């Protein structure tokens, strides 16, 4: 067999290529855990890792050219444009008063306080599925539900777990979620196919989580009715729930993700103007949700760009192929290959605190790994494993955005001790644990692996 030629080689060979990756991951962990940084700090770590690659490259001109190769791929372009359009839709749906309208609907029902945790879970399920963001959903809903839990003497850990779990539901399933977009694109399947095949898993885990929140909520409740202050003028905004439904229907009819997002965004803008829920002056200003929504995804897009460049170091030097060949010799069955994908998603999120960037980074390798088992399972399954495990893990780690946001909100509630931490709600993140468990069981038993349309 003719030996494959690679575009770039490094002093130290494949070890140096992987050294750059290790430096990037170690740098990200240090910036996040050691210095308490966020997404922007990941850019710093990735920048210096790319500089290290430049210093170790034998041909620095070729190195620079190959770093741009991944950015020219259609997959990366689709991911970035979809990120911006999804961020725009999320901002518009939040600006139109949809969250307040759902809270108003909950208030009108005057339900028993024992049901409030499951209500919080379901509200977050709806919002996160509509907006496609777990962090945004946690931020918006926790501001209402955490103070409410304190006022009604509801277990704050249970409430936080319910909010995070409901937010992760949509992050894992929504067609406009950045993780859904990234997992489908890196595995070469359509968003429609990815959502369709992961829906049964999400619904099973979601249903079990809802039952647990009801049982635990009622067991800890002292009874009584919840009194929630809500603005009835926001009720008309419930009509915006039709937008994510239309988005899903458009994609089911074969529309591309970007086209469907563009039309959905245009529909939200039209409804905002017709219903008068957003001032036209604000809608067309520099501070418009249109611009702020797209800008909100800029950091994610930049980090994704740097990660794609980083991936070229092991890919264009042959280090990725060498590692894949080694792993393939160890993976004798599809079960072992899927377990590798599972573990890479877990440790990737722990290292980077980002489910999206973990999927973008590990996705190409997982796709290559699963190519040998195309007759046993299509790539939508590997997309679902990556997405569910990454999202579930992100909802459980202390340095993940959901935990950081809700811990800050909860500790600001009167009566909640300053020592309140993620440990207080870790055991109540039922949907997050459920995603990890159901896909581990699916891998071990083979249930759901059979190819089929």
C-alpha cells in the first residue's frame, strides 16, 4: 500500500502534534478552573497552543495554509451561520415576552406548591426547546423560580436541579441548539434526522424526570397554593410558541436549517410588530435583539474557529490517522467504539466546560472511528451519543455555565446560605443523569443501534 503523504510535519513527529492538543486542553482547564475564566479565556489557551504548533512545524508556511483548510469546509460555514441565526431567534423569543407569558400561565393555574418543581422543569423544557439554549434558559427562569422557591419554602436544591434539567432537555433536542447543529454536522447527518432519532431517548428520560420531580416535590411539600406575581398583559406572547413548531415542520419538509431559521426569525419579527410586544424603535436600533442575538454567539463562533484550526494539527500531520488506527485495533466491536465516543464526550466537557466545543473537537475523530461500523449503525447514532453525553455532563459539572449561573442566583435569595453549591442540586439533576444512563445502557445492550429509517 502506498504511504499517504501529509501536508505538515513536526519536529518530534506525532508526539509533538498531540502535544499541541494537550497544551490546548490543559490551558483551557487552567484558565477555567484555576483563573475562573469563561469562554473568552478559551481563546487565549487555543491561541498559544496554535503558536506552539507554529514553532514545532517544519514548514511554517504550509502550517499556516493548512490551519485555514478546515475553515473553508462547508460544515464549518453552516455551523457558524446556524449559530448566529439560532442566537438571533433565541434573543427575539426572549424579548417578545414568551418567558413572562409562560410564567403568567403557571400563575393562573394556582397549583399546589409540591408541583412547582415539575412546573419549573416543564417551563424550562418549553423555553429551552424553543430557544435552543440551556444557559439562556437557566438565566431567565432561575431569576423567577429561585426566589419563588425561597418564598414558598421549596427545597432550593430541588428547584435548581429542575431548572437545569429542563434547560438541558432543549439544549440536547432543539433543532436550533448549537449542540444539535454541531453534532449533526460533524457526523454528516441532517439536523432533522438527528432530532428524529434522539427524540425517543429525550422523551423517555424527560418523562421519568417529570415523575421524579412530582414525587419528590410532593414528598417535601407542606401543601398550600403557590402565589406567583405575574403580568397578565404578557399573555398574548404565548402565540410565539408556534414559531419553534413551524421551524420543526419546515425542516421536516426538507428545508435547510439556515433557510428555516431565517424564515422563523422573520416570522418572530413580524409578530412582534403586529402584536406590539417590542417597540419598533428598539427592534431597529443598535441594541436590537436582532444584533444582540447574533453577537451573543460571537464568542462561541470564534472558539469554534480556533478549535477547527487546532484540529488541523493532528489531522494534517497524520497523527489523527495514526491514533485512529491504534484505537481501531483496540475497538473490536461497535460497542467498544461507542464507549470511546461516550468517554471522549464526558472528559471533553469536564476539560472545556463546553458541550458544543467538545462536540466540534471530538466529532471528526468519532466519525472516522464509526466509519468501520456503518453497516451496524448510521452516524445519527454517534451524533446522538455525543450530544446527549456532552449536554448531560455539562449540566452536572460545577464549572459548567448552568451550575455557575444558578448558584449565583440561588445564593442571592434570602435564607440561602453562602455555602450553597452545585453539590446541593447535583442529585436532583434527573434529566442530566438520565441522559448519561440511558445512552450507556443503549451502548452496552445494543438497543437502538440497528440501522433503520
